[in-house]
C-alpha cells in the first residue's frame, strides 16, 4: 500500500484512476498533465478535487490515506446533490471494495470515508440508495457479525463505524444486525462527556439509530432503559446537540408502531409533548420565519423545526387519549403555520401535514383545533381571492375531514355531550366567518380540482361542507 512511485508513474496512475472513476474530470486532467505539481488546483471543480484525492488513496500509507479522507470529507459539505450523485455511484463503492480486498485501502479508512456519506444522506437526502446494493455494503455487513463475535479482541471503534454506515445508508435491516448495531450505538450515545468531539460521536450514533423506521422490530430489552437514560440525562444536563436530542426521540417514537405500550413512557414519563413544545419555541426564536433568510445556520434551524413537527405527528397518530397539555403544542404549530405560509413553503407544508393527519385519526383533535385557532387559519386561507388550486383543494379536504369527525356519534354519554358542544361551536364559527359563502364561491371548481388532484377527491355534495345542529 505504501510503495514508492516515481513522479511520472504516480501522475499516470492518478490520471488513469480519475479517468475511470470520475470521467467528467478527464478533459481537465489531460490539459493539466504537463503542468508542474500543484498548478491549476484552484481551477478544479469540487467533483474533480474529490476525484483527484480519491485516486491518490490507493498508493498512500494508512496515515496518508486518513489525511486525504479528512480533506475529502470536508469537500462533501460544500457539494450540491448533483455532485454527490455524480461521485458516489455503486461502481465507486464496488471499486472501494476491491481496494480493501487488495489491501490498498484499510477497512478502517474505507469506513471513515463511507461514514461521511451516510451523514450526508441522513441530513440531506433519504432517497440516496447507491450504497445498499454494493459489494462494499455486503463486506461491511459480514464484518459487523465478525467483529461482534470477537468479544475480547473486538475493535470497538471499527464496529461502531460499520454499524453507523450500515444503518445510515440502508433502508431495510436484518434482525441479526439490528441486535448488534442497536446496543453498540446506544453504548456510544450514553457517553456523557460534553466536549465537542464526544458530542459529535453521540450525535452520529443517535442519528444513525433514528433511521431504523417503525416497520423494523427491535426488542425492547435492547434499547428502552438506555434511551430513557439518554433522554432524561439531557433533560437535566443539556449535554446533547439539538440534532442528537431529536434523533433520540425519533428512534423511540418509531418503536411505537410495533409497541403501543410505549405511549405512556413517551407522554407521561418522558414528557415528549412538553419537550417538543419547548424545543420548537427555542428553535423558532433563532430563526425569523417571516423573512426569507438563506443563511446556512437559520436553514438548519428550520430543518430541525420541521423534524420535531414530523415526530410529534407520528406520536399523535398512535396515542388514544388526549390531554389538555397537548393544546400548547397545537397552538404553537398553528403560529408557525401562520408565520411560514408566505415565505417558508416547506415548513408550511409540514405544519399542514401535522394538522391533517391528526384530523384524520383523532376525533378529539377537532375541539383543540377550534380552541387553538387552527380552524381560523384555514378559514383565512379560504377567504383569499388569490388562493392557489392546491391550497384550495387541501383546505377543503382538511375541513371536510373535520366535519366528518364531528358527525360521528359517540357511544359514551360524556363524549357525546362534548361532541355536540364542539359541533355547535363549529357551526357558530362558520356562520361568523361567512364560511358558507366561501363554499358557494369555490364549489364550482371542485370538479376541476378532483380531476387535477386525482387522490383524496373532494366531495361534490355541498351538504358535506355544512354543520347541522
């Protein structure tokens, strides 16, 4: 791996490897082949810089490889989606696998390089799937099992890296590998040091765990005590990054799909709703949602705001009993919707999804929506003369779902009294806001909207949009 090459031989090797793995760099490498070393480096694109460094890995010592990988990982933070897709193909991962097989790249350095790709995927693009069908992925899977079996001779750092690569860059997981990866990464996440290096390691471990989606069954004994300790310790000492703290919750709430009994732990013991509300308030104070801010920091803050709302939505889809404390969260998301609907379309869509999914799954939500101003928001939307078709279709669909819920009679007498009271309040609010006039003005467009948006068609029966008390 560390043999010496002459200057001309090294240059030929670099050109050949870049030409093979990064064909878009071919012209540039040819034109610069006679330049002195280092000339024209500033002219290289990010793709070409990355390709040049990658081509040099095969002929460096392990230490030299590591330095180049650190530089390559730094370049990734500057890359656009198209750059990453152009570079990290299945063929490139397969090439890395051959380098490992021929001992031209250490497994530790391969893992270090792939970990950064996994981090990029988790933060930027969940649809990036080039790694999962590669030979390198299969090698990593086998090595996870192999390292786990070593016990006393186990390379803990390597196992952690392999587990993070496996979870971050795949979409389906084997139960055998989950039984290894979950305890391994939770052990990392239990590190309570507050130095930056430790916090980043904990963040990567929790972020990787959060990618284990709800359809994947994980035995409670593998995670529950540990994840509770991680969350409770942060609540007392604030030792996690914001992203790490959210990731811990995301991992736990994803387990609700196969274990509904966790709802009590999440809502009553760990107080997720209060924590989510507090986090959203703190995060929103860092980002003025009424202005179009493009600074990187504020963009990241808004992304985490969206993550918290999505995770809260997943919880509300699973809980069966509602509490008054939930009103504060609903009220705050309503404020976010108002603040974001003109300038922050993606965040606005996330808030709408939160309300829409709850309306579809919980009758109790209607009363909260009335009380906390959610219904008023959609009335305001409908009264805009320039309302876009998609917003019109969306708003009427949302409101018809609410009315459908209000018409469902309750078996319990107490709940039935509440339903009738809410229905009366809804009727009065609609009358006060001139909602029936809105129906009349827009109703002729419903048939057009149904043709344009074929799923979840709007009812063409006008009475479905009225409240009868």
